[in-house]
């Protein structure tokens, strides 16, 4: 019997008088056995609804599970990542960094043979440096700092040492630890077997560096400074970049030393007016004259060092280079005289074989050095830009350096125009803001 909701009548009974028909919603089927086919159809309809809700519920559960897993992953990543160190106050966040190793004064005294003159490696603005051999045979450099008069010298020393000891880069001298005993403030550094760069440029080992080694020193120094300025969690300004503060390891790779010993740059200030801590011949004019300190002061000093590496001459030396108008004791001024005449290669150290270097590469690096020494700090490139320029093939046309005003003024001659772009003479001296070298 097919599934139907229609009613039936009995053939043996007389039908009663007809009644008005019931509305459709009140009509009912007679009680009789329902075929299995109808049961199957009904059950299959209900099962479809259940399956539908099971699918929906499963999808929602899966989505929630994915969200939970993502949240757990992000929480794990945050817990594993280094904490951003605040840069406020005199400690500059150093309290959250790993502390420096503490050395015993007696051990350092024994290692340096009571800080004997025989073990003395040199002396600079921050104090004397001694060679020391520890009990385990490790050779270190021990720097005795000049004591200060600050009432909170212990806090200053501890915070700066803690921060410096966390600076790790292949082109920066690593601080191994310190010693703080009474008025003694001692720093212990890794030992550099080849001493400082100035020994190779102006000392007994003058002329021993080939061009490849000089280029590596120029690039490595830039990378070290870039780490201090832009990659470490606190921007550290060196203040005293010079050839004496660039040490060389056994492979003659450069390592910048003496960083972080004066002050650290606060995050909320663009410059500081503080005590002077530079060296004559390397110091940026805005820092020397007005005490304005920024990373660009280091970049100026770096440019001077690059010129020293290329020329093999000191930044201030009465025997720098002789050109057609006589010798000049200032390396930067002499470099500009050669640059505007297109005589770049006259600046190169005469001990270098001309066949050992690419002339265009040398010209490019001289141009970078002059860009770093422009009068306006804003016009100097950042150290990250210097690294990119050194690693590239050439300078872009718009990156030509502008001659510093103090160089232009000292080059003025009565009734002559020194503009290299025209080369013409007039009755009044005029100065070009952007000097383009003669090709």
C-alpha cells in the first residue's frame, strides 16, 4: 500500500448524512499499518538534519581549535623573544641585560705583573691598557679607567659595563668583564694581537697593508659602527673614532674599541650638549664648536679615518701630499683639492702597487669618505647607507658630496672663482655649493 494521507469508507454500512467537510488541517488518516518504505523515508529525512548539525558543529569546533592553537603559538613566540629594554634614566635598561663577569683585583694584578710598564700596551683618554695573562693562560687586555668624581660613579660604571658587555659583533672589541674595587675601575677586553690600525698606517708597519686588507678594514669598521648606531637595542655614539681606536685581530679584521665609555644617546633627544670627548683632526665641526652630538659625528670621524687608510697619512700632518699649490697639513682639505681636480688617485698611498687596486673603486670610496665629512650633519649618510654604498658598484649621480664651507673659505684666493663646475675667473670670489670633480 502506498504511503498516503487520504481517508477510506466501509462498503457494508449506510453512510450517515453528509457533514460539512473538515478543514484540511483536521483530516486524519485511518489507523493502519504503515509500509516500511514510508518508515525509511521518514527516518532518512530526520537523519539528514542530524548529519547537517553534526557537520556544522564539527566545523565550529575545528575553527575554535585552530584559534586556540594560533593563540598558544603567538604566546609562545612572545615568551621566547627578547624583552624590549626601556631606555629611560641613567641605567638605560641595562638592569634587564645579562651582567658582566666580575674579575678579582688580585687576579688582574697578577695577570699584568702589578700593572707593570713592561706589560703596558698604551694609554688613551680613558686610561692605560695592559696586557694580561690569566691563570688559565688566556691573554686579555686590561684597561684601568681614569676615576671620576661623580657621587653615583658606581651606578654609572655598573650600568654602562653591563650594557657594553652585551654588545656582540665581529667588528667590535668584546668586553669580557670588569673589576670595581675602591676607586679602581677596570675593564677586561679580548686581546688583539695586531694592536691598532695607526701602527700599520703611520708606525713601524707602515705600508704593510695591501689594498684588499685596507678595503676590508674600511668595510668592517663601517659594519661595526652601524651595529652600534642602528642594530643594538640602544643607540651608542662612540664620540672618538680614530685609527688608534680601531684594533686588528690575527686576520687583520678590524674591531672598533672604546665604545660606550662616555655616554649613551637617550631615546628622546636628538643631540646632547655634554663634555667634549673627541680628538683633534677627527671631530665633526658641530660637535667641536657647539657640543651637538649625534651618530653623524661618528660618521664624520669615520670619513677622516677612511682618508687615512687610503692615503697612509695622518689627518693632521705637515707632510701630507704635495700638489701644484704646495703642501697642506690637513688631509681633508688636501683630499678636496685633489677631488675637485679629478686627481683622486694622487691621494692613494704610494706604497700600494697601482696594479693591485681598481681605480674606479678607489675613486668611489674617496667620494664616500668626502660625503661623510660634509659640513651639514643632515647631508652625511647613515652608517647603514655607507655599508650599502661600499658594497655596491658605484655612487649615484645625486650622491656627489658638497665641499665643506670651512674648506671652501680656506681655499679662496683673491679675485678668483674656485667653482670647479665652471673654472672661470671673476672679480668677485664665488663658491659652488656642490663641487663636481673634473672628469
